[in-house]
């Protein structure tokens, strides 16, 4: 750990020597970039060895190729986070091959199909949404914490759970009102606080990065697919809810915030919900 914070020549947000698992480190196919992939790339640029985990192995492999092409270190694991055994295998594999886990980002989320007039859906789709958006997060937080507490330092590891402003408001339209998505994110916020409280004595930190409208694959494609918006309508609708003049954020803003939470510079922060939403939930 590099704690020479007072030094003028300190390299900021240095993740060298850290093994960081990004669950959801591939991305949906489509133009642009996903948040998980951007976090993988930026963490590697800051020196981390990155484990990109995804149900879609070719997508995770593509992230790894992007990192290794620019001289970084990464490898991919295929896992379906709706299965507890897969979640356990992610961390067993990382411990067996790398010997430690210093960071974990849970960036997976899905919007199951639903009837947009009535918000009705099948029980199977509802269950799958909750299993992926919430239960997988719980398992990954638990198994990551169990690895991190073995590191044997004052600050043993950092977990970043990627949530959404859908968990704190339902008035902003677009895809944030879909129940297993919003409910899953509410659960994820709670999992952050629970894990942070339980593992603070072990030196493990856990924070929520709560995203607002970000120009990412899920932000574009799900809004178009589920609500029938054109790309221009997606842009306009998101622009309306963001208070900052810039409109939507990019995946790089998410990635820089995640890197800060993974780095030693944030070592006194745990159990927090950080809103990265351009003021979309600013109340007055
Ligand atoms: N883009 C936005 O506007 C926005 C807003 C709020 C929150 N977020 C959050 O950001 C995070 C990432 O979004 P993104 O745009 O990068 O999405 P993305 O769809 O590009 O990435 C999600 C990844 O999760 C993977 N995945 C899906 N189901 C899985 C499963 N069962 N097991 C393992 N992997 C699985 C997908 O294959 C995909 O690679 C999500 O948690 C999302 O809720 C995004």
C-alpha cells in the first residue's frame, strides 16, 4: 500500500500491485462502451492487474485484448452471477491464480422484458432480474470480502457496487422505473451498507457508486429496446433530467470515480452512496 500522501511527487491513484476483479467487465454488444469495460481499462492504466468477469466470455476477452494491447495486465473469467457457484468460482480462481483480491467492482445489471403499458412481467423474468441485479451482488460482496480480509494489512480491500439513481427516485422516466432493476439497485445499496459494517473491522471498504444518465450501451440500447425511443429521443430525454449543462456523463466519469474508490486515497471512506448523476437528483 502506498500511504505517502504528503509527498509532492506522489503518483495519484496508483493501483500497482493490486488485483481488481470487475464483474460485468465485458459489455453488451453495440456501439460505444460499457461502464464495466471502461473501469477495467482505467484500473489497468493505473497499474492494476484486472480480472474481467462476464457471462459473455468473448466480450470479457475483448476487454482483456484492449488492456493488453496498451501494455496492461488482465485476464477473463466466464461466470453467470445468477448462480452462487459461479460467484464462488470467480474468487476461488482469482485466489488460486493471483493469490489475492484487492478490489471488486460489481457492474452487472439487466432489464428483464416487461409490458411497458402495465409494467407487468413473468415471475421467471422478475426472479432472473433480482438474481442478477441483487443476489449476485450479495454473493460477490461476501466472497470478495472473505478474500480481502486475508490480505493482512490495515486497509485490506475495496468493493465498489455500481448502483443507479433508479434506487432513489422513480420520477425521471426512461428505464429507471422497471421493478427488478430499481428494486435490485435498492438491494444493492443495502448490501453495500451491510457488508461495509460487517467487514470494516477486517479493513474491507465497501461503497456504492450511484450512476445517473451515462452514455453507455445499456443506457442507449435498453431505452431504445424497452421504450421504443429513437437514439435522438434517448439523448433528449436524458438531457432533460440532468441539471448540468453538459447533459449525459460518459463511462470515463464513472471509471475515474471507481478508480478513486479502489485506490488508497479513499481509504477512510466506507459505506457511502456517491451520486454521479450531473445533479439529476438535486432537490432544490
Ligand atoms: N448507463 C447508464 O445510464 C447507467 C445508469 C445507472 C446505472 N448504470 C449501471 O452501470 C452498470 C453497467 O452498465 P453498462 O452500461 O456497462 O452495461 P452493459 O450491459 O454494457 O454491461 C453489463 C455487463 O453485464 C454482463 N452480464 C449480464 N448478465 C450477467 C450475468 N448473469 N452474469 C455475468 N455477467 C452478466 C453483460 O454481458 C454485460 O457485459 C450497470 O450496473 C448499470 O445498472 C448505468
